C-alpha cells in the first residue's frame, strides 16, 4: 500500500485516524502498532512475522543492555554485539545473500546458491532504526523502553516505516510516552502531507514518465540534449519522489502527535557536494556520521585515517542502497569527490563564482544519478555516453518533441526544488491568504486524486531499499 493510492487516501488513513482518536490515550500506541503491522502486511503478509521477531528481539536486548550497562559494562557490550549481529545478519541475508552468491558463482566459487527471496520492503530503514536503539542505550543517550507495545509502535510506525526518514529512538522517546495533538498541529500535518502528495503525484510521476520514455530509446536515438533532458527528469523525479514521501511521513507524524526530523533541505541549491550531502537524505547522513564515522575516529586521528573513514562510510552508504555494483560505484564516486573537496576543491570553490559552483555540483549529481538509476552498469555508461554525444547527434526532432511537451513541467520542477516557491512565490502566507489555504488544500487533493485515477505509473523509488 503506497501513500499515493486511493486505498490509502480514502480508506486506510481516514479509518486509522478515526480509531486512533476515538480510543483512550493510553491505548494509542497499541492501535498504532496494530494498524502499522496491518499496513506492512498489506503487501507482504509473511514478512510481518520477521518484523514482529525483530521488534521482540531488539526489545529484549534493549532490556538486557539497560540492566547491565552501568554495573556490568562488559556484559552490556556483549549484549550490544549480539544485537548488532542479529540485525546485520537479518539485513544481510535478505538483501545481500543473492548478491554474494552470484558474484562468487561468477568467480567459479559455488559455496552458496542464490535463494531468490523477495526483499522485505523497507528493511534497510527499519533495521537502522532498531540498531540505533541498543547503541544509544549502551551510550547512555536514552533510557530503556519498558513497554514492548510502545517499542513496537516506534519500529513499525506506518508513516515512516517503508522509506524513512530514519527516526532514531532518541528523537521520539518522550513522544512515545506522552504526546498531544492540537488542532493547529493536526492542520499543519494535513498541509505537509498534501505538499508531499503533490510532489509525488503531480511532479515526480510526470517527470518520471519522461525519463522512462527517453531511457527506453536506443542509443542511436538518444541525442545529447535528449539524454540530458532524461537525466534532468530523473534528477527531479528522485528528489520529488523521496522528499515527497518524507513530507507525507512528517505530516502524518504530526497528525498522530509526533515530530519527526526533517530529511531534505533543498539539496539542489547546493554549491558543493559536501553541502549537497548536508541537505539530501539528512537522516541517513546523520546515522552514518554518528554510528560509523565518529566511532571510527572521524577527523580526530589524522588526515589519512579521516580519508579512510570517509571511504568506509561511502562504501557502506552505497551498499546500503542496494545489493548491486552500481550502488557501490555511486557511493565510492561521492566518497572520492568529498575527499577531493576536503583536500583542496573546497578552497578553490570558495573563490569561484556561485553559478560555477552550482553548475559543478549539479553536473556531478546528475551524472551520478544515472549510475544510481541503472543496476546494469553497461546501460548506465551508455546513457552517460549519449549525454556527451556518443550517438553523434546533438539534438533532433525527438529533442524538440520532449522540450515542447515538457518545458513547462521542467520549469515548475526547477522552481519547486528551491525555496523560491515557499518564500517569494507563496502568495497565501499570512493575512487573508491563510483563509484560502483549506480551499487550496482541498483543490490539491482533488487534482492528485484525478491524476491517481488516470495514472498507470505510480512507483515509489525508495521502496526497493
């Protein structure tokens, strides 16, 4: 069940909100747990059992760490290691077993065979969430959650279960035990949810279809400009798809009384790759910083160790996204660029004009998205080759066709990807404009519904992670 579906918008969400607010406050975590398990099991009933097992085992380890972390530090450390082994083994088995088996088989090593098991949706996200809990307990950053129900509600909370943002236990520990939903907060949640739905349905889906159309062309049909149009469309698609999902998750969190941290901060206005990764998928960046980069030594052990730590983080970041060499290459590419910026590029860019810095950043981001988008590296490099004229054609009739039909859409996407739409072009902020917001929100829902009814293309790109 995806957020941008009629079933979710007009059946699941209204029923869940009605039940949630009708039951006594002390029962709300239980209701949240049940409806979240139902949400997850809608598409994968069998994997609900894995979710439940993960909840129970991580909660039990958390209780054990909480009892021993003060007076039996070494014992608590062993509990933490066992808990990490369980979580990583669970993630590794479902996500990376076939990848390992296939690569070993290619090398002539037939120790294991691919199992072709379906990947539990969102396993990378909820595994990182469950791992943060025992680590923070061991560090004394939080206290044990004595209620299995409340812990289960945290792990499988449906707004952010499938594709984040990655909500660490410390971020909402107090809210699990006590939270209040005011009319203003609920209304703010509706507006945020609708902003995300519009990003997804009206922008991401439409530019995504343009990219799919161009990517399906043969190499000889992909003129340089046509290929760049496709790459730019995918760049917009993945941003509006993922940030739209995050907006919807944050909005629904507010409707339920939770405040999730922001996950995006207009990454496409960045002037360096370093800045880009401070603005893109921030919950993942913070997770790797706090649980991998800093424990490895961060920048405290000299330049060589810092470079090593950066490469480890980005190798893992790429691998986290998927069991495929294109994701590994995608992560390594960013790791190398970030190291170069650390060594000397940032000093050069500080002296360069802003427009040059922005072009430099976006060209690298767009090229690397093409590697990210194609698990087949041959196809990825062929597409990038087309962007640089491998077909021998700069522009043609197809180029004019795609520009004519999609120029307005691309301009809207470019504006929507910057703060301009929220600040200078937001004519409804303050004064009488606020009274029109409910009408605008209702109109947006009607427009999104019409697009959903008519559309056959409605993927969530990050569901596969």
